[in-house]
């Protein structure tokens, strides 16, 4: 209308879609089904890196070799949502996935223009998940849920009412590592909450690589169906206090 291309707003009077809270966190059994049903090499690598790093879809799908620096990903500001450079420490498992990708003349790691076949691969993945689960699909999920799942398991874990419904090994795995919120926000590259305001000025550290690695070990234990030997930080702190 401002450019003189339309006389009236064409969407006046249309119904507004009901917005649902984005709160889907994948349970351990769901993570196992997803992880073990992956087959497309590039899609599998992207999904696993999303689960292990907690980064955004485009940040992993458009990952470049020039952004890999030893055991870190360094994303330039033009590639991040908040416009800030972001350092992502890579655990041994995540670094191995990157190293397994074939190198070409392109800087992009996944495809000619970054990985873009999310929808088709997701449809096929859901079919394989249902087949592996006795014909029963898991409730609707999206790759972005892996980021929320990462943050949840890094912090306080699933809420108590959900934990009680899980078998004991999964209950322990989904109870969270107790990593402090500002560390989780640093890993996710959130500039809000504890990293906003004055704290955000002085709190520019990428934080403990060991804590990131601990979370990766916990996630790998979940998808491999074994017990984790990672002690939650809050449990460790209580031991020292006593």
C-alpha cells in the first residue's frame, strides 16, 4: 500500500491461527528412535550435529569448512540470529562427524548450497521411525526440537511429572546435568536472560568445554541405550557441600 501497489490490505478480516507453545522436548526413547533410523548420510550428519551441539538448523545445514577451527566451530556474525560471532566447542563425537564429511572444492560442507532437503528426508525418517517402533510413529516433532532437548537435558531435565512416566534408566538420563543457565545460553548463543544487560557485556566466555563434552556423553549414552557415567553437576555440588 505504501508503494501504491495495492489499495487495501488483503488480509483484513482473516482468522488468526492459534499459536501453540513451542515446548516439545524429546524423551530418551524418542531420541534413540530418531538417531538409529537415520540413513541419508548428509541428513544424518546434520541431525546428529544438531543434537550434539544445540545449534540452529541453518547454522549446521550451511556449515562451511572455513568455519571449522580445530575442535571449534566459529560462526561469523552474519550467520547467527543475533549478529554476533559465536564459538561452538566440538566434542570428540561431533568433531568426528564433521571429519567424516567428504571434502570438495566448495567451502560448504553439506551440498552445493548447504543442506536443503530437510522436508523430504524428514518424511522418510518418520516412516523408518514408525517401522522400527512397531508401526507406531512418535508424536509430531521437528529438527528444532533437538535444540530445546539439548538445552533441557543440559539444565534441569524434564519436569517431574514426565520423569515419573519413564523407565528408570531413561529417568536418570532425562533428569538433566544441572549446567548453569548462563552456560547453556552461551552454548546456544542466546543473548537474553542471564546474558542480557550488564551480564552480557562482561560474560563473553564460551564457557567450559568439559561441560559441553559431558552433555554429549550423556546424549550418546541415551541413543546407544546404555547407562551414563556422567554425574549431574548439582549432585556433585551437593556432595562437596556435605
